[in-house]
């Protein structure tokens, strides 16, 4: 799907406010409501807009402690990687998981209540996944920037 300037404007607005009413969205991008709604539907059907969600304040939900865990596996073959990935998908504390090129095999972003909560998670869950050879945990000291917006 080829995006024009209006499609990009729609995407910019929706990234900032996914609950915006179609009439307000249309006004902000210079369209009438019907063509605006059609464009949004096309962006959804094309998979450019994948879903709408609420961004929660993890600290207010007592899950504001973030750890980045670098994980090394015993092997990089499918018999090791696939079960690891499936196990990670079942752990709600792991909010991001990336297969890496470079030093480690996977980079995880894990949320927990506090340092002790993360330690328990690592010992009881992460460290028990078959094929995990080593885990190095990195604790961020201050959040400088966090965004889910794609620059368009």
C-alpha cells in the first residue's frame, strides 16, 4: 500500500491518540468523516495499523521495576531456540523479547515489582528454561525517553 501525506497524517494522530473520534481525526487531517474512516479501515486491513491499546503506568500497578536481561543459550539450533521462545511467550513478566545478532542470543525486557521480585522471577522461571546457559541482567537507573511512535 502506497501512503500519501494524508495517510501519514492519520497515522501520526492515531499514534498520539488511538481513542480519537473519527470526526475529530477527519478535521485534524483535513478530510470529511466518511473518507477518513475509509482510509483508517484500509490502513487496518493492510496491517499498517496492527491494534489499538492502552499504555499503562507500570509503577502505579506495582510493576515499575524494569530489567534488561541478556540471555545466552547452550546452542542456537532449532531444538534449543524454539522451546526457549515458546517458554518466553508464556511469561507475562517478559514484555519484550528480541533474537539478537552479536554477543548474546536474546535480549529481554522484564518488568517486576522490585529487585527481589526480579530475582525470584529469574531463579524460578527464566533460569529454569531448558537451554539457558547464562543470563546477565542490566538495571536502568533512569528512563530518559520511551516512545511507541514510529517516525512517519
